[in-house]
């Protein structure tokens, strides 16, 4: 990857697959003014951090969520180019004594840094929270807000 590559090219070079989505019960990504707001996207991995899911597996699950978020953004905006990542909310299905939620959600943030630049449009605000349970028993759920900058 070179610094001349645009976010869409970088994402594709990392193996992220972009495919059309069929509208469902909720809007997975909606545009409001110059912002794109996504619904929460759950990981394929099920389970609870601090019990049957390792921090490393949770990290991969957060990356999986980020890939799904990016696909929804692509379906709404048509490209990842011209976007700035503003905010990420990471939800981790975890036991009461598990305290490494931030390390899990790094799986999402690291991917966004790779695609949009850690010191550029990928430098985002973030929250990483622990939850007693997530929909479908998912290990991780992520939502994000992007700004259309060009």
C-alpha cells in the first residue's frame, strides 16, 4: 500500500468485500446533512469476553464489525473516499470483571486507522463499553459516524 492509495483502494487491498445490501427492518446507514450514521453491526462471533471469548478473538470480532460498518457506508455513499471517521461506539459482551473492552475495540479502530490514516481522516473519537448481553449473543457490536468531507 502506498500513501497515494485512496481509502476505497486500501480497503479493497485489505480484502474487505463490498456488496449490495437488501433493505431490512432498520436502515444500516443513513445520511443526515454531511454525516453518515450507522446502526450497530454485530460480529459473527458469539460469546462473552472474560468467559469463553479471548481478548484476541474479540479484537478480530471488532474488526469484523468494522468491515460490516464500512460495507453499509459504501452502500449509502458509494465509496469510502472523501470520508472522515468522527466517532466509534464499541459494545463488548463481557463479564462483570472483564476490563479490556478498549483492547477489543482496537480491532475496529486499527482497521479504520489503516484505511483512513491514523493521523488523518481516521483519527476518531471513541467509546468502548462493556455490556451484560448483546443482540443474538454477539461478542461485539460497533456503530460509527462519518463526515462527508469531499
